[in-house]
């Protein structure tokens, strides 16, 4: 007869201990009070307003590229801000290695507390929040799902990179932030770059993250099938690479705290 095994802790059974630890990790999100969380939304709002002013200044100065309208740029920037969390997937996989909170945290939806209010207020800022057509909206939603999937694969790759840095998660995050906003097209649309550079960026893996769904939504994309096909291609390639590299890297994982 195999005796039953129980794992006990100060909190009782193992499931209860896990739930208690997750609750403590969740509370870390609100360290410093609600203003700490609201401050992040304030920074996003300031960045959004600054970009809108920049696009208007470029339009008045006649500096926009031919075929790039102010209307498209403003809608592009609006939707990039609204779906920031979906276009820039940053899970706790990297930072949790250093914090010891690898079991996870509760997710605070950026769309609910920031994106939706911004979308409702956008007409007051003279920005059209709607897609250029219903078909574009449907295709953009499909592209957004593929972009989020690709974002998780990229996030897993950066988590594996952090493991090789011996818990140098902040270095991994710094490298990521330095290249992500530029190469994904989330902050600056590729249409504002020289044509050759914009084309190269759109073909890279990060170019399929934000550039893909946002250009479809605003009608700035020329060939929607090519964009979605490229997203599917990079999803297959990066997920295979991410799973393989993570399996090789997890043997090096070292975590403190918890």
C-alpha cells in the first residue's frame, strides 16, 4: 500500500500555500498605493498627447510622407496606446526570476482602466477611433491575435536570455525596451521612415507585432494577406525557437526571494 503524501507548510496544504504566495505577489503590484499604478497610466497618456502634437506639427510643416495622412497617424497612435498591453507583451517571466515570484501575479488589464476611457474620449480630441472599414476591423482583430501570440514567443526568448545572464533580468528588460518601441512600429509608424528602412523593419519579426494590426486597422497597409501571412510565418519560427531555447536555458535558472 502506497501511503498518501502530504506537503505541509505554515499555510497548510500545498494548494493553500501556493494561493497565499500568489496573493502576496499580487499585492506587490500596488506597492506604494494606487498612485503607483495610476502613474504608469499618466506616463502613457503624456506620451500619447506628445505624439499627437508631433504629428500635427509635421503635417503643418509639410513633412509627412506622400500617402501618409494626419488622420491615419492619429488613429494609428490612438490604437497603439489602447492596445499597448497586447502589442507589447511583457509577462512576469523575466522579472520573476530575480524577484522569486515565478508562480505569477494577477493581471491588471490596461484596456479596461486606460484603453477604453481613452477610446471613449478620442472624439473630443478630434480623432476617429473606428477602423477604415468593417473588413479592416475584422482583419485587424485577427492580426492583433497573431501579434499577441508573437509577443509571448518574444517574451519567452527574452526570459531565456535573462537566464543566461545569471538573473540579469534588468539588463534583458533594458535591451528589450531599447529596441521594441522602434522595431515594432508601436511608437513611430514605419511610413515615417525612409521607404527602404521602413520596408526592412516591416519584414522583421518585431515588425509583425505592432505594425501589422495597426496598419490594417488604419488602412495604411497595401497587402493585408502578406502582413497576416508574415505574422503566421514568424509565429511558427519564433515559437519553435523559443520553446527549444527555453528548454536549454531553464537548466541555468537561478532565482532568489519567494
